[in-house]
């Protein structure tokens, strides 16, 4: 039994955003313009990976192109007849094999929400109008990845390896607790009996790990991983982030911390914090 990937409330927001493209004077609906259904409609993937594409033709035919983002394979196209109800509240689908009705929960020129009963539940489907027959599998990957992110940290998520490689001249310039202008320590380069390594003291909400530590010229490059142990923060965008960074001391005694987020570079100037 398939359940909708997105809650109905989120679906309504999706439709509301797309409806912003509709004409402001005469809102398009299936009641006023049954021809508005004509076109190619790609379904937002269900949790199971199903992401069918429905191609409504002007001649009353609808071609269902089956897709499954979780199990990609070629499937036969299903051809049926369709008819929009006089009041635009439903779409009747009929073929030699079956007949059923889709309730129209919402409609806009570029998006629609349909529903149908299956067994003892009501399934809801969100569709986006597109230019070609292709599943919205990028959205499936994003959503499934987001679902995986909102879970407790496991050892398989990130393998810590914070040791700083030896043999770099001027290592002393890196040793210390590096803080922002506001005084918050951003990273530490620690030297003790076990060697030299990166460290960040856990705070009330976040834990920090490091790996892929290496020298790139005179900069210390590494990956910084942050996570929380509080379930209430699993949805926070900082949870399970893996960020490429570099630390490079400057001539004035400060250090530049550079990091990449979504391919964009950010720089922060740090100073040594007092013990």
C-alpha cells in the first residue's frame, strides 16, 4: 500500500507556489476550462519511488508512462480514455482493463493535486506540468536523502581521522584555538602526546568530527562534519553537514578559515583565543 510522500498541507503549499504563475484576473480551473488538463503532468515521486507521468491529449486520451525512481526499468505505456467532470471536481479514467475516478483537490496552470481511494486509505498525488515525458527523480533523490539525514548519527555516516600530517614547515603557526571576532572558537589545532590533530569541543547541541586532513600548499585542508544527538534538531540544516574547509595562518597572526557550501566560497578571519 502506497502512502503519499508529502503531507497534504505541504502539497497545498506546493500548489499555492505554482499557482502564483496563474493569471491574476481569471483564475484557471478545470470547471471553467476543461482543456487546461491537456499537457504532460509529472507526479512528485512517492516514497516507494513511483513517479508516473500522465500525458493528457486533446482527443480525450490519456497516456500513463510508468516510472519508478527506486527501480528504473522500461514499462509499457497505458492508454485510457478520460473525461473531466462538468464541475471540474473529478477526472474519470476508463480503459478495457479498469475504470476509476480521480478527485481534483487542487488545480493551477502548472500544478495539480489528485486523490483516489485505494483499499482502506485515500491516496494523494501531486503533479507538476512539464514540457517532456520524464520522471521527477531528482526530487526523489533529494527527499530520500533528506529523510536519511534526519536520523541519529551512525559510525558509517562519517569516519573521523583528525590527525594533521607531519612534515610541514611552520607547523607552530597552526597550533592553537582559533576563534571568531565574537570570541566563539571555530576550530582547534591541538598538539599533545598523541600528535597533532583537529578538534572542536562539543557544545550543548552539536558534535564535530574531521577527516581528509591534508596540506595544500601552505593551507591545511580538511572536511568538517557536524551533527546533533538531540532528535528535536534532526531537521536542522546543520545536522549531518559535511563541509570542505581550509585553515591558513596570515602574516598578521590571524588565520583565514575558508569553507564551501553548495559550491560557494566563504571566508572568515580568526584569531587565537586565550586559554
